[in-house]
């Protein structure tokens, strides 16, 4: 019994000494080292920290070492370790893996290291080196949309805001990632993310002062994106219309390809003085519903596989990432595989998280609306910004929308027309649209033969 008590006291003293003398300045690397000691206790050779760099030190400059009496009880030690203030830091560690420990096995331990520091951990490999970015900085539960893409245009063509990471905003160039897949349950932030991305893209037209990017939106559920039509976006929400929109985009792809001539892609074409071809972005909400039509599914798959060289990029969102979303033809699986960049909001279970991220992270993130995992090269927890709605926050909404110039209607006198077959459709359609449903300006534009991506 005495031996057990002595062992407990020794371990307690060791814990205290680690916290006091190896922290708080080196608290995070110390926690990583302790975690390695525990996880690889039975290994003859353990991973070791080869190099460490402090990326973001805490703003607090107060001395965190307490004034402890010379004699103190074990309870006082435990209490101080638990409640003492801690510096908020992010560290970059270079770790050497000895023979016998695979990178994939070490990466699977990310959750253990994140738990050890009470924050996040990301592990990646570059050649023989293994890098770990680890932080105990917590994300706020909400960030309001406030993004100026102007400074990013110096190095990016289509900068979009992914969200707030522990080290600041994460901004990605759509011409680099080509396509983005957004997945999440209802009410977790998927639609809000779509709204702020659309707004950012339209804002680029005002900043550049020209027709810089064309935006088309398919939203089969309802008309929540329809208000963007007043600012130059194309929006459709019925099967007849989004089928024709996809067909017109495919037609525009061929026209753009001919216009590029000998240029490899739109980036090379626009780099030539005097050339200016607008970028184009297709956003598809509830893509699992849109692809239920075989022709739509084929055109959607084509959009992510072949259009990017001509400057047409795709952002898709869905609640249901199942391989059977478009039936048992494996088209959705092939479609999903084309998206290297992904935003996964909280998923219902580990299986759905694995479908999107090939990891369990999306099943265990906090239930905070807007909290997600962004995956591109590495996985990072982010808080996507809140974009105000006209109903809940009309003042904020109107302030944002007032920054976008309204686009006048380019067409008249065709409202309410009913048709059964349009010659530009890829196949005859027998369905008819009811009288009066053609109130959307985008519907009238499609019926007039105007190509939004021409």
C-alpha cells in the first residue's frame, strides 16, 4: 500500500514539475511529448520532436507561475494544474518517426494530441519529415460575415472565404481548388455558407469594375437564393429550368474552348494583354436531388471533370453524401471523387463523416451551427461566417446588399409563357410549366435563349 502511495505521489510531483518548469512557455510541446510517451510506451523507439516553432503566442504577457508556499498538499497541486491560466498558442512541430511506425498510424492519433492540449492538431507529411500544427486556441461560436477580397486579388483570381480557423481566416482561390463540395445536416450552416460565397463572388464584379465572374445557381428546394438575381446571378429551381441551364453551360464550355485557341486554360488566356474572359461559377444546392434526372447527372459530372480549363468552376452542396444518391449507377460516387476541397459540417455518424473526409472528425465536432471541417491537403476545424438574412437581421442584410450594384433586366414581354418543348433541350420534354410560374427573371432569360455563360 505504501509503495502505491509513493508511486502516486511521485507521479503527481512529476506532473507538477512538468507544468511548472516545462510550461507555460513550452506547455503545448510538453503535452505532445507526454502523449507520445503514453501512446508509444511499449515501442523500443518513439517518435521525437526534432524542431519546434511558436506560430502564434498569447497576447497575455503576465507571469503565469503562481506564488506557491514551500509546503503544499497534493490537492493544492492538482487544483493549481487544473485552474491556472494558460497561454493560448499555436506551435509548429517537426517530428521524426523511427522505423516501425507508419505515418498513417501516427496521423490517426490526431485526436489524442488535440485532446491533450484541449484544442486542435493537424499532422501532414512532406517527404521524410512529419509536420504537426497544434493549438489550444478555441474558435468562437459565431463570426459575422466581414470579408474584403480586395487584398487577396493580388495573388488569387477567385478568392472565397472558407471560414475562421484558429490562426485567422481561411481564404481559398477557386481557380486553384477548381470545385468545392459542402455537406451537412439541415440547420448546421450549409446554406449560410452558400449565401456568403455567392455574395463574395458577386462582390468581385464591383471591386474589379467589370464582368469579372458570372454566377449561376440551382436550388431545387425553394427560392432562398432568388434575391441574388437582382445583382446579376442566374437562379433556377425547377427541373425543366435547371436541365436547360446545365445544357447551356455545356454549350458555353464549347464556345469558350474555341475562344481560348492555343491557350492552355483561361488563366493563360487572361494573362495576355487585351484578353478578358469572365470566370464562371455554377453553384448547385441539394445536388443529390438535381442529379435524380439522368441527363442532369451526366451534365453535372461533366461540369466538374471538363469545364475548369475554360474557367467554369463548380460548388455543390448536399445533405446526403450516399453513393446511392443518384441511384445504383455509381455516377454520384464518381462526381463526389472530383471534389478535392470539401467542407463537412457536423455529420450524423462516423460513416457519413468517412464518406466525405475519410476520417471521423465531422461526427465529433461541436454541435455549434457553422462549425465544420475544411479539407484540402489537410483537415482543419473552422467556423464558417454567419451571413444575415432579410427576415432575421434586415439592417445588416441591407447594409451588405447595398454594396452590390443592381443589374437591370435585359428582357421584357415574355412573362408567363407556357411551353412544352424547346429545341435547345438535349431531349424532348413532355411536361409543361403552369401559367404564371415564369415570374423569375432567370426563367425568362432561359426562355429568351440568353446564355448566362456566353
